[in-house]
């Protein structure tokens, strides 16, 4: 027997194209079509085989092919243009620096459990990760001093396969990250940077990898080191895999390990962004650092809170991680003393009395000065979810705001459509996609040109779908006739509906299946048929979601649905991009109000695809009656069954009465002009707002810049302001029970003419507090039954001191027309509070 060693011989880049190595390790390539083209032109087949992974491509491409490209004049012309664009992008003065020169080097740290940046680096499961990836790209475009932190999952989420019976099967490949666009971070001496993190009874060591995303770095932590036990090495193998112990260990590695990694890298953020609760343990490490440096615990809590932002992404209970007290004791028992906390105080940081568990979302909300949902509706839903923690405070004033999600335009816009837009929109329009006037040229695009581009994208999508189905059947060893018939599946000339997303049950992938007879009539109509493409993964532990997939797969094999309704396996960024660019209608049917935002419809609209959605997530902000279709209504239902029935009926009615007739209304040239006009209205109204350029700029204005400024202020002079605010909160909390509104007098009539003022006086008892500690306000709002909306308040002025602790206040309000509710209230007031109810105390006047 021979024993042979393995020797790898890799190609060497010719000098003329040596920059391809730099390009391969900067994810800037992923949103620049010409950069893709540099690799595709060398060997298009290999580019597809390696899944658009430029690092793997450069390891496998033949030396002769590289040499040929380096001698090709046209190739070198494109290469030089791309490299010049990259160099200019990296060096140009950023928009952020122009707007905020004093914060240009003050780092914003963004922690997320998943990052969906590109298909060549699959560390994501769905919308949360894709949003994080788009957030990083926009931060790079705007030039933010921004750094991302996540975990490196050696097996990613999972690869989905559909077996012959229609059941989802999961595969966990072992990724070789040496063949992906990430690099190991090393110390000055060339050794690998390793971060220690304490877990019960042992230390886990983490290797750090760096991904360059334009001008932004994202650092990934990896426990797969030989010095760790096999069990600990597996902690960073799967995203959202394993039991509660694995989950809490992963979140400790992400939150605590992430802070340690940044410190080891010499990165000291001035603002911290917790993207969903998985990384909220970063708060604990930051508090521990300060306490260990001699800062009192309560002061440390204030100092950490003041420059922290928490974004919550879901109202679904399963999306909020919770742990038992026993598990917290096991993993943080050693931490209590380091924090200077009792066990009870530690648990109170995130304890949910209703569920009797430690809630990561509550940990984040209670210890972050800024909190937001990801659409206006989701902000409202989140305030309602947590209103019991803000007793006696109107829902509108609960300190949870919203920033509506967007998508990264350059990533998701089809190159063919971009070329068309370049011809009719202002030069450089794509550099400022949030400017409304940059989209006005859409009206000048001839309908036949826009329709021709859409048809090309649709033909490509149909071919990709057929290849996907053919691959399923070949792998499942189905019969030759079954494999061959796929060639006739789907028709590029038929109205095509796309439904692709996570197969969580609340997203109701089976809403169209509620009335199979009506569905059959739609797909079997000989003159105006409809076809539907489904795709999406269900979590391996989500058996109802997997059952939905099987239900749809069974339907696809029945007449008349065969060939008209299909389910594509292996949903990922690559497949999503093709579907979002190629279908005619993007269907969104979550059970309202369970969809926090949703961004797939925004990506579809960017490509001229028409949205048909329930009024949930981002859609109520986008829909104007002329840029898509809405189904169902925004009312409340007494049961999910009734809601599903109503929404299904509405969906079929919209399809039958409006969408299908409009799509098939063609002129003599075969162009559906009214449909194309609808595509234009969608393009004119949606992408200009629902993009990450606007979104990240909004994060800057509302959160990042205020957080940086307040964090700097609180930390000066050995955290003097943090100490003052902490003392203020302690004093008011201890004495608030003594605050009382003794009397309120209204001077004037109860019925006013428009423009007239109402004069109100009040006597307030403050105990040991002073008038400077509080704000006394006239509060008024629209009031119908128990529904309070359009909250307003006017500060009252101190008139005199009546006794040792009683004060006379007076104020005027000029209410708008209508029937209002009004009262007088007292709340804490301090110039360094981030929100009126950062300290959730309020005293209201009783009947007067």
C-alpha cells in the first residue's frame, strides 16, 4: 500500500490582473455587477459552480484562463475600470464625515446573530440576516465608522432538500472558510488572535475572522479550535440549532466574546447597536468592565445604557429568547460577584414576571437608552406588547420608536433593469436613491422597453426554476418521464405569483390553498391562466411549518396544479434574487400584525414586481391605492380561523377581479400597458423610501449620533454626568410616592371656539422633590372610549410656592377642533434623560 501526502497547486494571478485577489476579499464586489462580470468572463460555468464565491473561483480557475484574460484588451479595460471604481469608493470622502465631522472616527458597533451579506458566505437564516447584511452595505456607502460582530457558523443554517414524499430534509455542510471571502485576524507577530470567554467550569477560546464589506469590517467569532473540547468546538457550528444550553452558550460567545474581541482589536465603540436580543449579553460585559475598573455599579448601568440602541424585529413570542433562572445561575453565577450584583438584582435585569423567565428582549430594552421596531406598525405593536412595564403611560409615549426597514438598492436591483434606469434617470441616481427627484425620469421609459426587460428576467427565472425542479427529481431518483416533464413546467407568458420566505405558520403560505376549487379555476383558465412559485425553509424544529411545505408539494403533483404550482428547494440569497426579479406579483400573506416589517416585497418592487399584501409590516406605509394591491383589512378578528377565511376570500377576489384582468389586457403589440404603468408607479413610489440609504441615515440621525454625543458626555470626568443621572433617578424613585396632585381648576367654558385657549391651574405636592425635578403638564388627546390617540402636552409654569412642599402651577392649552380628553400630570424631568419616560414614573390628576 502506498501512503501519499496531499499537495495543492493553485493558480497564480498574472501581474496585470493581480487586483482580483483584493477584489475577491472585499464584498463590495457583491453589489457591483461589473465586478461579478470580471469573474464570470474568465469562466462563467465555474462562476456558477462555486456559487459566485470569488475566493473559491480563484483557487479553482485554470492558470491558462487567467493568462488569457490578462492578454485580452476588452477584459483589461473592464478590469481597470472596476479596480478604479473600487479604489475611488474606498478613498472618497464619505457623506457621514461631511455631515458629522466630529464623529467621523467614533465607532458604531453592530452586533447580530446572523449576517446575510452574500451567498458566498451563508451565515444567515432569513430576513434578520439579510437586513443586517444590507445595513452593513449602506453603512459602507455612507462611510459610517461602523463595525459588525457575529458568529462564524461552520455549517451555517442548513441546506434544504425536498424528498420524494414532499418532506423537507436538512443537510449541514461543513464550510471551509479558507475558501470564502473572510480572513483570520492575526496579532502583530503573525499568530492568530484568540479570545477567551468563561463558561461554567471552563474557558472557551475563540478565533476571529474578518470580512471586508466595502469600507466596513465585520468580525466573526469561531469556537472551532483544537484547544476547545469537541462539544465546545460545535458551539459555532449551527445557526439556531441545538437546545437551550447551546443557545445561551452561543449568545454568551456573541455578546460577551464580541465585546472582548473588539477590545483585543483596539476598537472602542462610542455607540452600540444590539440587532435583536440574541446579542444582549454584550451589556453585561460592558457593565463588568466598568465595575472592575472601579466605577460604581449603578453608575456603570447608566454609562452603558446611554449609548446603546436595541432593535427588535418580531412580535412573535418564539422570536424572543428566554432562559430559566436555573440556566442563568449555571452560566452567570460566577458573573454576579464580578458585577457587584446579588442574584436577584442580576435576574431583574431581564426578568419577565408573567413568564417567570429571563427574557433577552427585556434585558435589552431595560438597559438600552434607545429602542425601536422596524416599521411604524411594528413600533406600535411593540409598545402595546411591553406597555405593562410602563404603567399609567400612554402607549404613544412608551419609549420605543421605529425605523422602517429598507433594502440595499445596488444589491437587489437586476443589472438589466439598472441599465435601463441608467438610460432614463439622472446620472449618478444610484448614489442617492433616497432623493425623490432621482426617480422622476421613470415616466419617460417607453412601456415596451420596461416590459422587454421584465420578460427577459422572467425567462431567466423560469429556467432557474426548471433546473431546480429537475435537480430535485434527479436526486430523488424519480422516473425519466417525471424528470422530462419539468421542461414544460411554468410558462414565461403566464401571470406568475411568487411566494418565497421563511415557512413560519403565521406567514400563511397556504392561504391560497384555503379554497382549492377557486385556485384550480385560476391555474386552469385557458385564456388567462395563473401560475405560482413557492420557496422557503421551515426551521428544523418547526413541524407545522414543515407540514405546510409538504401540503404544497402534494398539491404540485395533482391536476390541474401540476406544472402551474411548484415548490423550489434550497431557498437562499441566490434563488431569492432570481425570484424577486422575475415574477409578476409578489404575494405576502402574514397574519396581521405578526409581520414586523418584511423586506422581500421591497426588493420585488425595486425590480418592477407588483406587491399584493395584507396591510402588515411595511406595506401600510407604502401602499397608496395605485402602486400595488392590498388584501384583507386592518381590523381585529375574534379568531384566526375567521381572519384566514376573510383574507383568503379577499385574496381570491383581488386576483379574479383585478390582477388577472389587468395583466392580460394587452395592446396589439402584446404589451399590457396598464400593467406596465402600475409597475412604473410602484418603482416611482417605493424604492425611493424603502431603501437602506434612508434607513441607515435615519438610524444616524435618531440614534447613532445622539448616542455617541450622550455617551461622550456621560463618560467625561470619570463618569460625572452618569453619576448625577443615577443619583437623580434614585432620589425620584424613592420619593415618587409622595408626589400628589392636590387640586386642578379649569378656568373658562368646557366648549371653546377654534383658536381659544383653556386656562388650567393646579396645586402639586412634591414632598422632598423640587419643581426643577419634574415637569407639570396639561395632557390632551383624541379620546374615543378607551382609545387614546394624537397625544399632546403643554408644560405648565410655576407660579408660586404655597408651603414647604406644595406648589401652584398654571398653564394654557389651545386644543384643535373636536372632542378631546385632557388632564394634568407630573413626570420626572432632567436635561440628561434620553426620553420623557426613561424613568417610567407619572402621577395623574384624578377627576376634576
